């Protein structure tokens, strides 16, 4: 960690980068937002003025250096300006998930002792007011959309544009103060504090310095040769580190343009209109898009459907190789160009990926089939592996070395070490400063030399030098015969099928694996409609013999594919059942970000797991469910358990490391 | 009970209610031998949310149709902004600044949401047929201005995502919202809502209630609405007229109406002698 701001030419903070961009790219678009049906644009010069006015207004309001300012809203230019204005006055921005419930907000606001909040609208104002009496230090709140707020008590409540007006009016009074505060910012000043979503226990505040953000952004921009001409669509939560790196770190480092959608529901239309050149999405977004494409193709006419499948098969064969610049025969190339004109091009435009030069997916492992679908279309989709604590980047895939089963090589300036038990450790200029007010957690995650534990197990492939993530370290286990049990790998393969929504694999310490499967109601419902299969409920559809036949086919196909992997061939699914209810966060079976809580599922449906292992043909069960309004009820069902064919493997001992 | 003064006052939640903007005096409406409305009088004040409630067949929709000019009452007068209103066609009433939505949605099903809402701007389009057809000069400028006004309403009612969707493809709850958008596009001084929440689930009702309150608060629009859901009516309105069998049986604030014996009888039912 020897980098100093010398390496970035004295640009030691985001506000310093803003000044540079206003000087160098003054007339270039910095932000766009669709409002009233039209894309409104702010140049870097406009942005600098807006942020200055807000910063002056904040000083005028009494914001002091070191104060925490919460920022609660969806992706809008005003909130990005707020972050930088807060930094400019020496305070610390703390973006919150705007869909959190009031008591979740109360915890975070109380934990960091936020005195100010900049929020979007009446909904957020109401939430903060609801918990305000638990927050002794809280003083002023600023809102953007005045709708419905006119009658509120405005002693400590202010409209965003009024704060800016006050700032402009008091410019002479405060400008020296602002300049002085801005010049005090160094590479070690706090840039932002982000609360991690907290799958276990209470959320922790990750403190990231200017060094963390700027170094990581700079390295990643150089890695992918990003420049001021890029366009991105900012639609992922502002409280998430990825959005901070892409929409602030990299945008300010290169000076590219951040586009904000009109509303969350119009995101797909806006994506198509903007046609970003640099794009980021978690696997779930790609999965949903693929499911939609597949459903629409099933509904299309016979000719179109045949053409789609014919050319997609061809793309599957050669598309990836063409993208990677590998040799491909002339006839195949010609056929691919024809496919591009007829299928791939129009499809990419519909999806909004027509101009994507670099696309990333991360956050969770993506199903290889999904990944290859997009790559075969000619979209340069790559994987990266990252964490909030690392300012995102741990490993990334270089162009031309993209594979579905690895997460790439260490990102620039990142060192990686694999512990004896397989856990991945890293050290980089992006490594977080500390967990706010939580020295114990900081010490247990980051050691004195700066190495950070990821909690994930993985290994480097010998010939390529790529990192392969096996699973969450605590989920990986061993089968009874000692071979590795890595549930995620098999689950992701199954989840590729549009009609499978969720899978939970069991087998740790057992001699064979069994699985719970959730069907996707949209896809299976659509299929049922086309095949004249009547059903009254999710439960009935899930138990339909024809649905079970289809799922069984999927499971057997996946078994064949799993059997080919020497390390994981023991994870083939011997028996499965289709659950009578969807796994749901309200029942505690999933986290709010839709990650399955294995232990809870295994415990809650113990009778079903036992039945899968003892060979019974059917099982009757009763499950408690929680409705959205908190009431409880129960559903009972008799489930059919099915055997799936497995491929015999000659067992070979493979070490996990 | 009925406050007949014309002075303005301020409600508990800080809105200003002005003087009487519309007054119905001794209205009687008959269809042949059937008396739909019998000698009813009430007023609507500027900026208030006025509800008309009553059991099925009480004559609520007929009353709204009298206000909107669709029915001409046999007896009685309608006063609008202090002037006695002569018998008028519905479009003339609309030109006076009274817009409405319908109990059974009446949108142009084949047209997009945007076009449907644009039709609400008809009153603001002044250029001639030829100019419109050639789309030059004044017509073009007018369209741009009207489109902007429509976009603000689309934003206000949060229907950006269905802007270009044909209305026939929308679910019921959204169609209701589009109808409200079209009525708002006319920039009415009085907005008539005929059962805006009929057939909606709880969540849709909450959304619609919020929009009605916001419209009233943001644009100062006077709203007269018919609604079945008593809970919704009592929460939303400033004053309530209760009708039963074509007669007015109660008029006052929600609290007054709630405690009115005639109203309780009409809703809970009493033995008829």
C-alpha cells in the first residue's frame, strides 16, 4: 500500500476529480435523466455548478466536517451530486437502500449517528420521521420531490432546490470556507461509508477512503480501457458498492456519462434508448431477461421460432470463439454474420445490449449456460469477483480469457492467497479502512498485514492462473466417501432452465445428493396455458405429473453434465421433489436479496429431506406460511418423490486444493 | 349541519377551502314514472373533496350525470360559480372546466395511454383543422406544449412505464388511473370521479386514495366523488352527501354523517313499515 495521490496526479478526492472534469470535459454530458418523457442532460460544467450550490447550501445549513449525511433514494443525478457535495464539505455520505423498512433505516442512521439525510420523496420522509424519536442526534432532512409535503412542518425539513438557492445566495459568505474544506481532503479522507446487506447479523458500516475508491476505479478503467466516451445506465441500488464504483469512482476518473432511468419500471425501455457501452448486472437480471426471451420465442410463430433456434444453435457453437478471436472456419463465420443480421443483432437491440463493449456480472455465480448464451450473441460479458470490503475488485476476466467457470485473474494491484482450508484472502489498495465503530469485526476480517478473509473457498487453476470459486466456504462440504460437495455448482446448472426458479441441494456427509426444486410460475404457467393444462394454484401446478416429467428430464441432463466434472461428479442428484410452495423471504427461507438460507430450509423441511433419503414414493407434509401482512397460516400437501437417472462414475480421489 | 356561509376556512390538515363553487338547488330527475332524484339540494365548495354516497340505486350516478350535463333535470337549477347554468350539452360543461371519469371505464381501447391522455387536452387545442393536418406553426407549438403538460400528469400518476402501451392490454387498476390522467389533462376546476375505486384490491385502493389526495393538494382541484367503500370515503372527504332512494338523507362532515340515524338505518337496514 505505497500508492500516494502522486500516482493520480494530485487528484486525491472525488471533488478534486470533479474540478478536473469541469475543466477538461466541461461541455461533455455528465448526467442524463429521463424526466417528463425526455432525456435531460447536465454537462460536467453544469454538474460542478449544481454540486457547488448544494455544498454551499449544506454549509449554510450547518453541516460540519466529519458529520454523517444519509442519502436515501433511487438512482437520480441529485443523489450523485449529493454524495459529492457532502464530500466537498468534508462530511461523509452514507447511502441507504431506499426500499428498507423504517426500523432497518433506524438501525443504520443510529449506528453512524447521522445528523442529516437527503431523501427522495414523501415516502422516505415519512419513514425517517417515523423513527426520528429513536435518533437523538438527527437534525435536518432535505427532500427532492415536494409532492405531498407542503403541509409538513418545515422547521427541519427542506426542499433540495431551496437548499441550492440558499447556497447560491450565500456564495460570497461561504465560498472561501468551501474551498478550504475541499483542499483539506486527502487520499486518506473517508470517501463513503457503505452498509453491507448483512446476511448474518446486523449490517456493518464499511469505511472506504478516497485511496480505496480512486485507486480501484483507476485500475479497473485501465484494465478495460474505459474512456470519457462510455455511457452507463445507473439502476442498481446506490447503497451498493458496485454502483458507487461504477457511477462515481469510474465516472469521475474517466469523465464518462451516467444515465438515470425514468422510474424502476421503465428500466428496460431506458436501457434500450441509451444503449450503454459499459454495463453491469447481477446474474438474476440476466436470468430474467433470458427467461423473457425464451417465453416470447415460445409464443412466436413457427417460422420465427425455428429461425431463432437454428441460429442460436449455431451461435452456441461458434459465437464465443469469434468473440474471443479464436480461429473459426469461413463458412461458420458467414453463417454467423447472417445470423447476426437476422437474429443476434435485433435481439441485442431489443435487450438494450447493442452497443455494450464491456459487460460484467458479479455478486453471485452465474449459470454457465446463461453466461454462454449472452456471449454467443457477441456480447462481451465477463465475470468479476468482488466485495464491498475490497472496493469491488478482487479478480476480473481479461478480454479473450473469459470462461463461465472461473472468475478471472487477480485485478491490478491485488494480491491473493489461498489458505490451507481453501479460503481466499486478498490484499489491495482497495481494502477497506475499517468497519465503523466495530473494531472486533475489523480485526477478525482484516489482519495486521492488510489481508482480508473473503469467506469463500476457491483455488487457482494451474494452467490458466484463473481463480475458481467453489462456494461459500461454509457451504462446501464432503460427501460420505470424501469427495467434494459444492451445492451451488449443481443448483446453478439447474436454474438455467427457465422453468426452474430455485434449487436447494442436500448431500453434505451423505452418500448421495438429493434436491428440492421450485418451479418458475411465469414460465411453467405459460407452458401450461399453451398445452391446455388447467391448474388452480401454484401447488397444483407444482405437483402436476407432466411438470414433474419435464423437471426430471432437466435433472437427468444436468446429472450427465455434472458427471463430466472429475471433482464434482459425486454431486449428481439421485432423488428430487418439487416443493409445494415458493421459498420466500417472509418465511425466513431466503434473505431479502433472494439468497437461499440452506440451514433454515433443511431444518424446516426435515421430513421431506428424510423422505428423499429413505426411498418413500410419496410424502405428506404441512408447512407454516407467513402472509405479507404478517398473519400465519399453513398449507398441507402430498408430494411425489422422483428418482433421477445418474451416470456411473469410476470414483477417483481428487484433492480439494 | 350544512354550513351555508360562503367564507373560506382552513381544514385541520392545513388546506384552504374556499366559497361555494357549485350549487344544486331542488334538483328532481325523472325517467318516465321513475323518480331517480327527488328534490335534492347541496353545494360544493372550492378546493374540497366532496363525496356522494348511498346504497345501490340511490341515484348517485344520476346526480353526477346531472352535474356533468349528461342528464338535464326536470326541476331545479344548477349554479356554477354563482351563475345559474342553462341546460347544456356535456361538451359545453367540459369546456367550463368540469372533467369526469366513468364507473365503467370509457377509454379508447386501441390507442396508447399517451394518446388517450392527450385527448384530454382537446379543450386546450385552438389551432384549426388545416393547421393540425399539416402540423405546422401554431399546431406544432401547441402539440409540444400539450405533450409537456401530459407528461407532467403521466409523471404525477406514475404511469411512465405504460406510456406507449395500448390501453386494451392494461389491467383494470391501471386503466382507472389512465382515466384519471385523461380527466386531469383537461386541467379541470372540478373533477368528478364515478366510483374511482370500484373493483380494486386494498393496495390499488390505497394508491388511488393517495393520488386523489395529491391531486387535490397539488393542483387545488375541487373533487366530487361517488364511492361505495365507506372507509375510503370517510378518510378522503371533507363533506359527504348521503342519498337513499333518490332522496338526500344526510349531509355534513364524515363524523356528522357517521352518527346520523337516517344514514345508519339506510346502511344497516331497518324494517320498513
